[in-house]
C-alpha cells in the first residue's frame, strides 16, 4: 500500500477537533515509503504529531486514533510497541479484538521515532527518550481511562509515559517485557538465544550497522527453540538471497536500512544486558545519557499507584517462554509489584519473545476481559 493509499482514509470528527498546527497528514523522512495493506486498521487515518519538546522537537511521530462502533467509546486501547518493532506488530491482536466484541471502542497506536512511519532517529535513543515523546502524544490527545497494551521495550516506554499520570490508566496488558532489574538467574540476554557472540546483547556490539537491517525481519517472525531458530535463520537467508522475502519482512528490513535508525535500534539491543537496572552511555550527538532515575521512578511507584492499595487496575500478562523476559523470576517481579496479576498470567511453551505474532487470539481475549469489552 502506498503512502497515498494510507492517507485516503477519512479523518473522523474527533480528529478534526485536534490542533492542526501540531498534526501533519504527510510523512517526514521515514525510509518506509510503502507498507503492507493491513498496516492500519480499516477506517484509520495516518497522522503525524509534530513534537514540540526534547531532543526530537520538530520531528514527526506517526499515530492513528480510531473509534470503531457507534456512540461514545466504552473503552480505549492504547498500544505501545518495542524494538525492533512498530505498531504493525499488533495488527493480528487488534483484528481479534474487533472480531470478538460488539462494544464501541477507541484504538490508539503509534510508531516511535526511528521506527515504522515516524521520522528517523537522529541519535541513539532508548526507552526514556521514547517515553518523553509518548507523553507529548498522550497530552495532545487528552487520553484517559485507557487499557495500556505493552510489549518488549514498550513496557518501560508505556509505563514510563503514564506512571506520573496514573489516573489515565484503568487496565494493563503486558507481554514479554519488564521494568525491573533483569535477574541474573538462568537465561539472560548475555547468553540467549545462543551463548557467545550470538547472544542478543552482544550481537549489536560487533555487527556493522549496514547488516542490522536483516536482523529485525529475521527475529520478528522466528520460532521458539534453538534448533527451530537455527533452521529459520537458514531459511530466511535463502529467501533473502533469492528475493523471496514476504512483504512484512521487506518492511522491517526497510525501516532499519538507514544508519540513523539502525544505530538507534542497536543501542536498545546493547542495553538488554542491563535491562531494568538503568544505564549510562555516551551518545556522540547528545552527550551522556542516563536513565537510572527513569527506572527507579517506575519501580518505586508502580505498586502504590496501580496495585491493590492504589487504583487496583485490571491486569493480565502473556509470556512466550523462550525468552529471558519470561522466566519465573521476571514473572515473580511483576506479581510482587501488581498482586492482581496472580491468576491472570498465561505462559506459552512454544512461543518466544514476539508472542503477539504467535498468540494474538489469547492476547485479544485478555484485552477484552481487562477492558470490559465482553
């Protein structure tokens, strides 16, 4: 689907009330000039928020804001993606939600800077930067009473964007993510999926940025297990060499075909070795970056704000077990922070990190329950 096709969607009445000085209807410098047909839900319009603050001031952040059904929405779903993803990763889950509820609902999703249809990154961004950008979108939309759906780095980005305005969130659906210090037991991103130089956090330390574009489409649709993953690697290599990649695989390759987007994505991967611990690094453009306070704020306040003694929000979780983010110690951290998750966690042995690609029906059912859409 061409960009012109994306913009053929009708802008609904609510969108017309937005400040048009802050919203554009044409893309910026994203390398993604064409997308799969289902990149946007039917009826959604492509829009770009022009960021006004922070390192990315002036950049265009892609989002869509769609109401499905008649009358006022009975629930709002807000989807936040991670790395190396974009909003497209939630397409199947959204389809399943819409197919299994007759309630009127509002759906909001976006692409972080350096991903999807948003502008390219101009420095090596991590979660705290994306969360600050997301706050601007949240404030612009004036959104509230949301069910927050998060995956991967989208966990820290989404929670980080909302934790200081916790009243906006009434439900939480999380998938293979953490905001807590990654425990050292068992598998970590220092020895997963393979030990040595093929460990995830080490891969980006030596791989040239020009080759990084091949990694996202390789891992996004990979199976669980080391042997299946190895087989998938060789199959992907043959498809790539013979020009037979799927439209989805080509899309993810294109997103990270520029140095700016590749290096920003690779920075996130480097930091997986200390996920949740906070980290400090030197960016050649913006100088020293530090997100220790960002993580400490989430870790110190999530229980009192969203736990049983606070708002006691509805919550559920889904974990593909072939992943460090899904091990028992990580799941326990979530249950300790949000006890209402007990009895509302589903684990899938034959799924890996990108569980939204393999278990959309189960995730959609969880969203429907948490958001009260049944």
